[in-house]
């Protein structure tokens, strides 16, 4: 089954998303301030109207699934900025100098977060990595943090995010994890499906096994997409 994603981010005629009625005044102030700051950062690349729409839409979508609303405006800013950048890259307003990889599962609370963190760990700034869920959960599983900490891999700013069209469009590789509804298929992108067990309700030992599985897959993926100059540098002999 395919997933129909909203395309409001790049459609100035689309109605603005309905903001939650219980949004705190401080959050409204923060979102307005963030919209202005992002409009300055992406001036000439994405319109102010589109940026404001993405910021408030990002807050609204996170608000639906978040169990704890504290710091929601800050998370929405990070989510919105990533979407705006993806939109600018997809439009050609920002040059994509490294491969763009997107990991997708249902909840974005386990497998996709693990895979994203592992690829970032191995590739560093030589790849731009995103993750998302078709039906995001409330929070990243605690067992995932424990298993990743044991490997010395940090989950930085990890929170469940919904899948949006802008991050699909910008991706060179879209990796679907487990039984997940497929996002739209766009020409020129490589879609991969990995049959990996879900982390939901798994024990720490089971999550560690999932991490091991994903680790080997991520290493193989990076070996495939790693830029040639990086491979040469990695295999070059050390000076005597």
C-alpha cells in the first residue's frame, strides 16, 4: 500500500494547517520568531509564506503524536528547518554535494532512528541522513538509547517525525524498513526494502540484535554510495 503525503509545503495555494487550540502563547511566539529567523536563513530560496506554513505545520503534526508537549516548539523548529532545507535542495536552490538518504518505517521510534544514527556515525558529513515514520509514535524507545549507547553511537535530537513529501523528493536513496506503507516513487531515486525486525516491545537484547542487523546493512549501503574520493582516502596507505 502506498502513502499519500501532503504537498502543502511547496503549494502556496494550499490552506494553512489548523493550529492546535491549546497551543501555549510562548510556543506561538517561538514559532513566529523561528519563522522569521528561517526566512532570513533561506532568503531567496524559499518564500516567507512557505516557511511560515512549514513551521506551523511541523508543530501541528508533532503535537498530534507527542505525549509530552514540553519543548515541542524547539523540536518543531529542527523538524521544519530540515524540511525547508530539503525543499531548497530539491528545487536546486541549494546544491546537494553529498548523497541524500532517507530511512522510513512506521513509528520512527526504533529501526529508522537506529539506521539513521549508524549511517551518520560511519559517514559523518559525507552524507545527509533523515528518518521518518508513516504513523509516528510518541517517543524513541528507551531500549534503543541503551543499545546505541553501548555501541558508542549517539542519538542526537532523536524524536519521531512524520513522513513528508519534501524529504522524499530530495532523497537519492529511500530505505523502507519492515512492513511499511510505501511513499510516492519518484524518478531517479533508488528505493530499498530491508526486512528488519521491529524494536517495539523488544527487550534490550533483542534491540541489540536489531542494531547488529542494521549495522551490517548500513555498512554495506555506505560502501555502495561512498564517494570515490572518500574511498581512496580510506584505503590509501599511511605515510612511512
